[in-house]
């Protein structure tokens, strides 16, 4: 870890911390990790419980008897309500329902009779890692902090995996540092009172895809409204992207109903054929109480601008840095207008986007409809008929596809139809090298990460409801996106102040 990482604090919205059991050996480790400016939240005994960086508005704590709870991040719960939950808690598994019911984005930490529970978000936006330091288990929200405590370096094999684009699920969940264990976003970390025994406990499971669009739409609206409300209910000034698209425009309309005063921000495209401004102005006409700011298209930085000057504290590579300057360019001006928080539509595509791979199931359940729709896609993407039939006939489960991909990293790029109707994007380039994060052919990795593909075959998420419906791959791999460093970076940059 660099000196900058060791001395850097947390900006608003970027709390990070380590968690310790109520033991003397754990307290000794906690003292060794305490740096100037570090904040400490203590157990009832006075020993350190949470050690790290956070702002007062980002944390809510409560105690009742032998129970202590902490919520760190964005969550509308207050101390009185959290205390009531603490008073009723008899077992750490009782927090499953609480975690599923609260809107926002936060870490939930609990201490009960000497045991610990630490969890992030099911989206993977807030993560949890753990390792043994000085004989005791330590949990943290950043893997590089634990790596520094161990004196260990990056895992070169994982670094090679991260240079693939996209990183296939679930390889991206592994930590970038040796001797560190990552907790699945769907799991909570449980540390026993002895400080040494740990286990992962499932607290959230993806629902089966049984609802129709009509049934699911109100639930998505409710969840999105709650998420926006959690961030705007304090009032003040909040800014929003307003591109005219469905993602940011929906968020902007929901924010406009809140107690906050909203400033809508639109970057017109440089391309004269770009219609974002037209649709943004159409939306703004229905938002009379919202200040609409339209920026000069020519002033927008280009992609890769100031790429070598970036010093953001991220512990793994991210493609998000390529347009960092463009994304952040207008935030100072919004802060001058009083904005304390900036909302975007990032993530909307990843929630609502649907892979063409669902034709595997549609072809078997509604063949006539599937054939009619596929004719349109074949014309749009110029898919040859033979290649389309071959791709649809490939019924390998996800685990086998992933394992097989590890043996073809140096093969030529497969046809677009095999990736569009398959489990994910190509994992090889035409030069015989794994592609770089921007998808272009790159240099050869010293050690191609084939073993990672083979070792994760059994761990890969294979759809349980229908093996011909590749939801896990298309949502976690096929889109080229996961709620990892890109979104954590955007979360960090969204607090304009």
C-alpha cells in the first residue's frame, strides 16, 4: 500500500473501516491499524469495535443489553428505531429480515454476546473482506487495508483476470490481494466469540423470475422511490443528471417530489445528431420547480482526458477512470449552486437491460414468437443463419461454459452471434491475448488465468429455474458491468461537497 493510501481519509460518502471482536488480542491488532485521524467506535468493554474513517452523518449506532448495532452509509433508519431492533435481537440471524427491509446503501455491523456480524449490500456496492491478523479474525470494507496489515501483495493471477473485459461472474468477487477472503454480497460474515472461527451466512437470495413485467413494475418503482427518498429526505439542494433518457430522468422526477430543491444537469452531446438535449428539455417542462442547467457541449472533457493524473484511492482496476474527467467536470459548478449530493442514472441499464440470450428459453416455450423476433435481430446484427442456429443449440450450463472459456483465452474472437445469444462476451482477442479493460487487444499476460476459470466451475452461478435462461451471466458478465469498482468510484464522486 502506498503512503497516500495509508494517510488518506474518507471523503463524504466513502466510509471505510475494520471490525474487531471484543478480545484483548483483537484490541492489540486494532491499535496497530489506528492511524492519525482514525475514528474508533468501542465495545461496551472499551475495546475497539470499529476502526476507520467515516462522517457523523454516515453512521447510526444503538445499544441494548449485550447487543450493539451500527449502520454505516446511506439509510433512513434513526437511532431510536435501531435501538428497538437491538433490544429484540436474540440471534444474529434475526438481522436478515432487517437488512432486506431497509432502503439505501450501507454496511450493517452487529455485536451480540461476543459474536460479530458484518455485511454489505446484495448489489455488491459495499463489500466485506476478512483475514486472520495476529491470530484473530479481522473484517474490513477494503481488502487493501487488510493486505497492508498482513504485509501481503496483490494476487497477480487476479490482476490478470481483471484485465479481461468483462470479468466473468463470479471471478470478479475474489479479492485482488493474497491471503484475503471476500464475503459474497449475498452473505454476512459471522465471527465467533473466540475471534478465530468464521462462517458466511446467506441473508439474501435472488428471487425466481416468476413475476410478469406488469406485476414487477410497481415493485421496481417503489424500490427506486425509496432509494431516492433515502438520499433526498433531508432537504437542502440536490443535483441530478437529466439526459432525457429513462434512467436519469426517472430519478430526477422522483427527486423533484422530495423536500430537496433540485438542480437538473444536462450535458448536450457534441454530435449534432444527438437528441439528448431535446428530450431533456421536454422532461424539464414537466418539472416547473426544478432548475435546469444546460452545459456547453464544447467544454466537456473528452474520454481519457487527464488519465495519468488520476489518484483516486481504488484497490483494483476499473474502466470507470477512462471518462472520469467528463463525469466530474460539472460537479464543482453544481456545488457552487449549493448541491450536497448528485444523483445519476448509472445502473439503470443494468437493472432493466435484457440479453438476447433469453431466446434460448423463449424458443422452447414460445417458438413462433421467438423465430419472429430472432429474424429482426438477425437483420439488425447481420447474424448468419447457421451461426444463429449453432448458438441457440449450445445448451451448456454456465459453469461448464466458464470452465471451457479458460482454455480458449488465446483463440480468435468468436462471432457476435455466439456471444449475443450465449452466456457472455468474448474473453479472448484476435491477437491471441486477453483483451485489455477497454476491449482492445492487449499484451500477453505472464500467466493466463486459466486456473481461475477451472477452479470456479463448481462455484459459478448456474440458473436454478431454467438452465437455458442465462440470467447470472447476462446480468453479471454479459453486460460488461458489475456493481464493483466503477460504482464504488461513482458513489465516492457523487457527493459534490
